[in-house]
């Protein structure tokens, strides 16, 4: 049972979906602390003048969990973000094919940030042909902290393998996971070049840049990046 756990993000990049497609269960870490000006509520698109940030305005208090954060419904950010995609991707090869998907993403009801971002991720998984079961960390009621919390969560899910981003190498206590019989992998995803508008290739944009430009070929490019992304961490010697 291979499991990955990541915070829900706003229309994430290719590597996020490559990871979802390479595990047996993917868990949204929705009871982690919200981080202002992070991928949790913003991402980049490509424009004629270069990458542009799209940020969801939110209401939050310091220390709030992601699942507790509300989007600011007073403004017109949904309309503005939708227009940004329409204006900058209208000439993309597959814009018309995914125009309905865009409408469904931005028509998500409610004022929950996690609810909105996860709704979009589910739609994008469907469009990319990814069928991995999606869960929420808050479902499991784990109250420990740091690695102990991670171990408890993985054991409750029934994981035998855990896939983490490479940044966690600096702090993750892999020995504790090994003692629980859980093998650790690092997800080191290299974004392959695919057709784009507006000149030289730019990586690490929202995955919609891939879908709108590559359409049915998106899965092929996603697989190219995933082919060497899993790096194993051996069990310690007895």
C-alpha cells in the first residue's frame, strides 16, 4: 500500500498529479496549518509577458488549519481568474475541449478554501485519467505531532510505503518509519517540455497549462516526468 500525503493546493503543477497517479491512496493534509502566500491558495499561468500569479483571497487567523480557512466571497476573484485563463489560453490547441472543465472548477459552491481546491483537483484527476482514491487527513483523528503523527496516520491507512517530496529529507525521521515497516520513497519529478504558447518553455506552472496545450497527450507527458521520479530509501541494516 503506497501512500502520499500533501496539502491541498490551488490547481497544482504536473508533479502533484504525477504523484497522485503513482500511489494507491493519496491523502490531502487538510489539518495542517495554513501558510499565507503559498501554493495552498495561489499558482502561476503563462502569459505573453511571462508567468503570472493567480491568488485566491482568503479570510484566516494565524494558526488556523487549511480546512478552516474561508475564501473571500466579497470580491470577483473567481470571475477574474476565469477571465485570465480565457484571455491567455484562448489560442491554446485544446482550450475549447476544456472550457467546460474551467467553468465547473470556478462554479464550485461554498466558501471553504480546501473545498474549492480539492474540487478542482478531483476534476483535473478525472480529466487526466487518474483514479487514485483521495482521502483527508482530518478523517483519521490523529493528534500526535511531527513524525509520530505521520507514522500514526500511515499505520491507520495501512501504508507499507510512503512517498515524500525531496525537501523533507532535511527533517523527516525515516528511521522511525522504517521501524514501523514503512519504506520511504522520495518524489523527484522532472517536468518534461511540452507545447506551450508565448515562446520559451516555462516549467512548474499549473497543470492546466499542460492540459490546454497538450490535450489528450497530457498523460504521456505526465508519465515522462514520473518515469524516474521515485527514488527509494533503503531499510537500515539489521
